């Protein structure tokens, strides 16, 4: 016990990972989770506050903050005490003003960072609305909350609210353990021989995998990884998720596997690589005792998929299914331990192991606010409602992200309709793009002024010196950099006697140096 009203326990591996990532930019709200909720009609602000306090008292994770003690990260649990929530009354505003104010407050709360070393790791506010309605605006740090927690949180708010309004007894399951008990148990389980066994799998699974996904970037990566991002919202065509479900059922797979196979196929096509690594998340709730707990259990891991041989979509789905089963069997391995075991040399400009991810969250209860942040270069969140692609603005333009969304939806639609088609035959371009490539750019009837490749390259380098000209193995060169490198080499060759008609031997593998 560290004080009269708080207790200290080891942090979980998930909390440790989030804390380490949070240190990259403590002023970023990238790990904020927004979970608004409306109370049943007729509840008073006083009752709403009491209901909220009952849920907080029930779950130690909502009374936890993190602290470094003698070089070790600990979670500090405070004793339950009465909760006071600020109340904002919007009943006097018209509908448009009310909606505008509500949205503004949500954004302000969601985009304000939550320090990890000071309790509580959430902020909440009640909003009074017409017809005796009360809304709860709730933002919580990911270190103590995940998507399943959001489901539990709203479910228990509803149950305690029902009891407050009717006087009936509260019906919620007993909590046999708390989140801190899980953290202690987890550290005991994932140690020694078991941890060595788990890490041996990951070393084999990721041996020789590309360290960086070869996505064509709009600009070179900055020297230091940051969280600045944006998002593109989109809807899937009517009935597409139903067709995804039917294909999954007939293929002994899950809908997530189908969505993931389509994303893998898209990345392979875009990157021109048969070795694709994608981030996936494990729920981390492997026992019944963990199911009713609010807390941070999710663990990201990497799925590596072989797309070689131009398989059909059905064949790729089988590969993804098999790989995902293996990965999930070893999904308890803390991600930071995988990084330590596999990524010996870290590039500070790139997220280790994987830079792309896909999440399928059919019923999370979350209503995310656009935070202007991202953890990945590209990450799809597919839901039964509105979907989104979150992207890193340091390396991608919005137009590029919109193109990625359009091509994913187009490829997924075609793959589900004809799973027997080969990956290379699945369409990426729409009719206008296809006409541009096949007709406009292929029009040889126009008169073109005499010019050499060198002339055209020099002209392009002068016009767009900062644009990316070459990407290879995750390394990008701008037109100015490539032009300067080629000129340096030319001067060396001239100094050694090279000139018109002189033979210059090249013995280089396919690389950026060969293009120079």
C-alpha cells in the first residue's frame, strides 16, 4: 500500500506498451477513447452522477493511474470515493445550436490529452437535453479501456440507470477478480520457458519479413515517428457485409478473415510484394474471469501472409485463415517483447514490425471523434455502420487515402462475388482510371517534341524537386535527391574516361543504386 487511499501493483504488459508509446508524444491525444452515452429519459443529473460513480466504484481500472517506481511501471489503484461530474445545460438552445455545441464539447474533450501519471485517466461531463434527457460525454485513456470495455461500460450504465429509476435490484455479474489481479497473473504466466516458447514462434514467423511495408508514399518519412493523422469515412455498399459473412461461412472462416484477405491482396498489389505483414489485434480475454472486466486487454500482433504464385482469392483466404489461427494461438505475447526479439535495429522514423492494420468492430459501442492522430501509416476500421481509414499525414495526402479506400472496396466487392478469380485479376481501377491508363496515356497519335529520357527527367526534377521519385525497400528518394546522386555518379564516370559510346559495366542487383 503506497498511501492511505491507494494501492500499487505491477502494470500489465498492455499498459506498459501504451505507456512507452505515449512517451513519444505526451501531448498527443492518440490514445484517447471516446464513449458517449445517453441515459434513459427521466433520470436526473444527480441520479446520472450516482450511476456513473457506481460503475467507477465497481471497476478498479477506472480508478487507476500509472507511475514509475524505482524504474518499474506500476498501476496505482485509488479507493472508491464519491464522483462529481460537471453539468452543462443545453435545453435553452435551438436544435441546430444544441447539436453544434454538443459536437464542439465532444471534440474538445476527446482532443485534450490525458496524463497517465495523475488520476483519473478519464474525463466526463453531463449534458442536459430537452424532454428530461441527460447525455454522458466520456473520454478515457486506452491504458485502462478497450473496445470490449466500451460494451461493458454502456451495458452497466443502463443496468444501474434502470435500478435508479425503478428501485429494482441491480443485476450485474460478480467480479471474481480485478484488472490488477490479471496483471499480476499475466506477468507470472508469461515468463521463463513459456515466454521463450512464444518468442521462438515469433522469431520464426517474422524471420526475413520486410521491416517496412513498401507503400508508395507521397513524401519521404520524417526523421522521427509522429502521431499526426487524419481519416476518411466511408460506407460499404448495401449487402456487402452480408456477402462477406456468407463467403466466410462457406470457407470455414470468419468475416474478419475475409476482410483481412482483401486488405492483404490490396497491399500486395499496391506494394508489388508477395510478402505482406499486417497488424491484427487479439482481444486478450482468454478466460471467463476476464470477460466482465473493464480494462486494457488488447494486444497487437503481426500476421505475415505469402501472396506468391498469384493465388485465387479463395486460396489467399485459406492462407490468411491458417496464418491467423497460428498467430492467435501465440497472441498473448506482449507486442513490445516481440519487437525486442525480432527488430534488433530500430528505425525511429518507422513503426516496428508492421505499419498497416485492419480492425473489424461490429458492435463496439464506440462513437469515435476524429482526433487528428494515428498509430499506423494506414489502418482500416470496418464496422456494421460507418467505416473509416485512418492515415499518417506525414507521408500521405488525403487524395491518396481516398484512392486506397476506393480500391479496397472495389477489390473486396469483386473478391466476394468471384472468389475463384486470381488476385492479379481483381479490379483496382474504376472506369475513368482504366480509360486514362489504356487510352489517354497510351495515345501514340500525338506529336511529341524530340526529347530523351534524361531531358524529361531533368525537366521533372526541376518542376517537382521535393516529390518522391523512387521508393525501394521502404527508402524514398525525391527527384532532387535522385538527380543529385545521378549527377555525382556521372561526374565520377567522366573523370574516369567515360563518354559517348563508351561501355560502362553495371553489376548491381535491383536497387535504388541501380536506378541512379
